[in-house]
């Protein structure tokens, strides 16, 4: 069988999702994923430390989409306007991957350990996003609140979007949901910003 022209990392992700969906996450081995992707197990481990990490392969480029969008501007900005811009941009990047994201979420939801890893990842993301908000000029407390609210909003809308086969794009759903958190966002916007960022650790923020 001729090898797919897709990059090796992408083939590994697709192979893993196909196998996880067909036979379950626990029953799938790294050797099977590598064979399906037409590479050696050694090649697999050059791209991923373990088979769990295949499910979180998009993280490396999605988090910078958020933090770069937050820190790109220097002028004062209202919380709701910033959240609409940042989450809308993230949604646009994720839109073409809806089918794969749906498969991935099913696999994660069916395994307790994977669900825990996803929540831990979200906690780390929330810290990084709050740091970016401090760099943008928000005070530390409001930055934590805004990061938590943004995560809660995005996570809920994302799950609804993945559960449906069609309907509005994810970005439109995000923007339509913003009025539900307007009171919190208004409170954040009224809080004076911080001049200097502070260093934070993963224990500073809880899971969304």
C-alpha cells in the first residue's frame, strides 16, 4: 500500500483516532497505531511520548492562538470585546476540524484517566491565559475571573457544537452566548488594570 502524503504526525493522529473509535482506547496499542500510519513504533515516539498525547496533539498550536490574540493589542479594551475577538478567532481555527474533534471528545469522555488529563490541561491553559490578560493590562484577580468565565463559556458551547451535525459555526455560537456572561464581563471591565505582570503557577487557578 502506498504511503499517504500527509505529514507523519498527522497520519499518526488520524490512525490513532480511527483505532480508538473502532476498538476502544484501552484496547489500542502504540504498535497498532504505528502500523496503521505506516511508520515504526520508534517514529511514533519521536512525535508523542505516549498514546494519550495523540489525543491532545492540537494543544501546541491552539494555546498560542489564544494568548497571541490577547497580547497582540496594547490599547485599553473591554472584557466582552476581547473575549468575542479571542474566542471567535479560536473557534474559526477549530471549525474545519469538527469531525475529528467530535471523535476525539467521545474517546476522552469514555475514559476516566483521559478526562482527568483533559481537565489538567485546561487548568494549565487557564493559568497561561490569565497571564496573557495581565500582560494586556488586566489586574490579576479580574484576569483569573475572565479566564475562568471564558473557559466555562467556550467549553459549554463547544460541547453543544460537537453534539450536533450542522447548525451555526462555532464562532457564531460563541458570540451569541456572550450576553449570558455580560454582567461578569462588565464587572471585570470596571476593575483597574495592572501595570506589571506577575509570575504564576499552575496552583493559582482551578479547573474550569
